[in-house]
C-alpha cells in the first residue's frame, strides 16, 4: 500500500472543499485498485457529492439544521457550537473509498470528493491518501 498526506486550509468558516484533483493526481500514478481517503481529525469528514450547483451549500445548510452552532453541546471548549463539530463525523464520516480503473477515479459524472469542515477553530487539515492495488 502506498500512502501520502497533503494539507488543506479551510479558513474560519464552515466549508465544503473539493479535493478531487489532489485525489485524481495521486490515483493517476497507479493502474487498478482502491483509493482510500481519510482525514485524521475528530471534527472533519468526507463526502462524495456534486459541487458547484448548490449541493455543497445545501449540505452545509442541512448540517446547520441538524447540528446548530449554539450552546446545547456538552463538548464546550472553543467557539460557540464547537461540540457540533465533534458529532458531525458520525453523519459525514472521516473516510471514503473510490475505485480506480486504469489510473482514473471511477466517480460518476457529477461526483466530487469533498472535505467537510464545521470546525472554525482549526482551519488547517491533513488528508491522507492511500492506494491499495488490485
């Protein structure tokens, strides 16, 4: 298995960031197998969805409805609502696996791999890419 990491700066706001290009560049070094994407953070996740047509904003709106940024959370350090960021990975997991065929991600036409981050207190993230050959 080959593995490497790259850094992402999400900024001080809720974010859905498309990391498909970085994933495709890594997967392009190989033929057939599986790309496993993982974020080693307790407050970030990965989603495969369409971006640029409003779905990324819709995801953030849905998460805001499900996980409001208020003081209801028992996990209470950091900014208001920080505890919701620790619950989010139960809904948006910190991993995704994508088939790679002929060095290309076998994603659907409109699918992108996205980092989802609601933690405004930690804008710097690491993403680990691992390739398991067929």
